[in-house]
C-alpha cells in the first residue's frame, strides 16, 4: 500500500524552526539543517515493518535543538491505492478506543491506532508501532498519504531508532489482523491470546461492587450481597471489591491495608467467612496502576516504606518506578494475599502518558510499569484484570496476563448506552482479541437492557460478572450463562462483526451481526451469530453459516433460533433470513451435521452446545457425553425410538417440536451420558 517513493517529513525541535525534508523509503539517510534521517521497510512473517532512524547534531556550545516533547515527528507516507472502505479504531479518550467508518484517508480520526482497509479483492491492517521510546499514531490529513505522528512525551531526545508501523494484507480482514499482531507480539516480546493462560476464576460467574456501591463499598454491604446470592442460589464464585476500599489521604494512596472505617478487621475474616457461608471461592480488589488515580501520598507509610521503589515525576506525582516498581506491587500484594485476596483489577493504565510526561519516554514507562506489575502478580498466579488500558503502548507491553477490558464502562443510568457499549466491544475485539481474553465489563441483571447484555456476555468469550445492588440480582437472567456450579459456558474467542459488517457503521445500517465459535463434541467446532437491532423499528437481515469464521466446514448445519426455540437444517452457503424486533436481539446457533441426529446440548443455555464433550454414532444410536444435565435437545428428521439419560429411560418425557426432540430434565452439575436410539 505504501509507495517505495519519497516520504515527506516534519521534525519539530526545541528553540529552532521545524525541519521540512523528504526521504526515500529504503533510499538511505538524508541530512538537513543538522538532522540526519532515514526511513526503511522490510518484510517479515507476511508483514511489512517500517522503521525510522533520526539523529540531531548540535555544536559543542550551541543552544539545544533536540526534539520537542509532544508530536515532534510527522511523516506522510504516499499510498499506491485508495481503499474502498476504512474502519479506524481510535483513542476517543485516554483509556479507550472506538470505531470510525470512512472511505477517505483524510478523514481518519486523530490518534487512530489500528486502521483496517477494504480494497475489494483483499484487506489490509495498519498498526502504528510502539517502540522503546516512542509511540506512533495515524491522523487524517490527505487522501494521497497516510499521516503518521510519533511522540515520546519526553522532550530533549536527540536520537531515535524506532519502529514506525506494521502492515499486512490478506484475503480476509481477520487474517490481515492476525499477521500484524503476530509480528507486533514477536517484536515486543509479549504473548498472543492463544499463548496466554486464563486464570481459573474467570471461567466462573462473578460479581463486582462498583455499580452496586461505587466508592461507598464497605464490609456490611459485601456481606449482605454475598448472603443474597447464596439465598437466591446464584452460583457466583468470585467477587471484586472495587474502588472505595483503599486507605487514602487527599485522594492519594496512604496505606496498603483497607480503610479501617469501612473494613475494621481488614479482609481476612470477611473472605474466610464468605468462602464458607456463601461459596465465594475467590476475592479480588481494585487499585489504580499508580496506587491511586494520582499516585501515593508523599508523607504516607507507603511512601516511607517503598521509597526505593517509587519515583517523583516532573509533574510532582509520587508513583511506582518503571524500573524498580516490582517491589512496590509485590509488597502490596503480599499484604493483600495474607488477607485472602487472590486477584486484582488494575485500573487507569492509560494514565502512563499523563503521569510520566517529561519524566520517562512513553515506551520505556509503559513497558517498565507493566513488567513490574506482572512480575509482582506472580504471587497471585498472574490473576489480573487489566483495565482502562487500550492505548497501544499498554496493549503491547503486557507480557503474559490474559484479561484486558475491551470497552468503556457499563453505565446503568445512562439512557441508550447499550448501543455504544455494543459498538465498542464488537469492533475493539477485532484487534484486541489477537492478544487478550477481552473483558466486556459488568452489567445489571435488573435493567431494561439486561437480556441484551446477557447475550452479549454469552458470546463475548470472556469473563462474565454482574454488579447489581443488594437485593436486585435476577437469577433467571444469569441462568443461561453458566452451569449450576457457576462455571461459564464460554466461547473460544471474542465475538466479532461478520465480515460484511466490519466496514459498515451499524448506527447507519441499523443492525450489527456478531459471530463466534466454540468446541463441539470431539474435534468439531460449532458457532453462532447474534444480531442486534439498534433502531426503534423492526429490521430484517440475512447471513449464511459460512460467515462464522472457523466453524467446522460441512454441507449441512443445524440452525437453532434460541429465543423462538425452533430449528431446521441449512446448507453452508444458504441465505438465512432473520427479523429483529425494535431494539431487540436474536441468537442463532449453528452446528455441523455429521450423523443422523445432532445434539444441541443444553437447550436453555445460550451456548449450550459447548456442554457436549463427545459424540459417538453407531448404526442405530447416538451416545453423547455432556458436561452437565438440563433441558437436552436433539435435531433429527424422524423422532427417536428411545432416549436414556444415565441409564434411565426418559422417552416418555420427551417433546417433539418440528425436527427437535426436547427432554426437560432437572439441571444438575456433573458428567451425563445420554443415548438416543434412532
């Protein structure tokens, strides 16, 4: 896409006029007014990698003319071809990205950090790079060139030897994204999503105190919520005590122990008792990356004890040091672990550029702090929810922790907030999923949009947790998401827009289709498509099973309409029509057909087919091993002759609904063996 031709460059220096020069890609260095510059590109792993080398020469007694603090380098990369459509994921705040849809490079939003291109016959993914010192981002200026801005937020640098971008093209947009982030992960020495280990607790249903209490959380409130969940038999297995528990002074971290007025005895007795009385296996707490939002109180016990591990920034904040900060986090986590805390939610990761401006170059600060945090979190088995950290310098600096928030907050009191929440999660996952298990945030089960939020979490492929106030959890909303013991029925990756939706603004089309996959039986992959109406009018749309990327390829699929509880068989490329109610949603399960009957698994669960652990077909019967038991369903052209579950004949209880045979059983945990005789 980028021409092997002249690149225009603007270099902004301190106490000097900007340098305007041109350099040829891979054409060697040029010198102008004391600045030596070269821009190169190489191909590796199916990806094109751009780099910059810059040096500023100053005389022995000359006034410093080194790089300015903010946006000191701007390059215009001429393009060979105009994309037909562009989806740009840009920073709309210091913490989060969202999509913008355009057909012109000049309309790219400022601070775009992933750009997806549709050329008609192929797709491209362009990611501005994060180096040891600088980060790059795209901004819209010209239709004939990509405008790339570099910044370290650290003035006075006289040399740069940094990556500029990663770019790949492929037959599908997903392949292009995978090529780019595989190379980025290799270059930054971090893991891909498939290489990261999801801590066990996040495979179970959870609850967070934030939207229930906000900063007014206390021991009594936590006890009351745990008692309610136990009474309602909601199988929540982990709790986050969010912002509000910390010992603060002037909104700065004062002590490692909990606030004594809110938690008089600390966390130890509370966590021990609730593990016993309410079955909550794991407790976690929230904290900000800098300790608290603006750091650590200068005259606090933490400041005295951790002095060797802290740093005073140019802006006057006392924060963890990017080199020695492991000691700060480790000491804190030892205190928390001793009181029964088993994981942390770390917020405000996007404050790195705000805190370290003119103190440490951005790339160094981000890489150092995330390494310190993860080194310390090893005492908690690496169980971290990374939050408010979608700037690319954070995304590309976490070596191993698995979970990363994928959107701005769930706002229960903000009217029509679901549409924006859906938009951010769906499109951010396009690139974020390459590296992380994406956390689509908490939700309320008693809310006008609770059903849509529940479906969204079911297909998210990430943690599922609610934040209802005391007395307000609706167990029925959560029931389709988890087994009776609280274990989630999880999909294999994040849900993402179908390829025809990637470059279409759903606020204009009126709907959004999300596709995802999950294991089914032994060696098979099932999946589904969730459709959301974003208007006040009924809408219609179409799709084919082939739009579910990664599903087992076969001639026929079982098509199950979850909400209508109807089923039929469809071909791989057969056009399926669906109608969506105003502001409504639909969920369609698609399973490969490989025998005379197809087990849908637990029909009352959104992704109940993941309960199917193995399927064995013989000439006259199908034997299915399931992870748990509940309402079981099979699809077949003819009604089965006999059905047994764990050796008990349940044929009389079976109901025939079209091609479906449904057996309503009491939900229970534990492996179940069902035999259906054809």
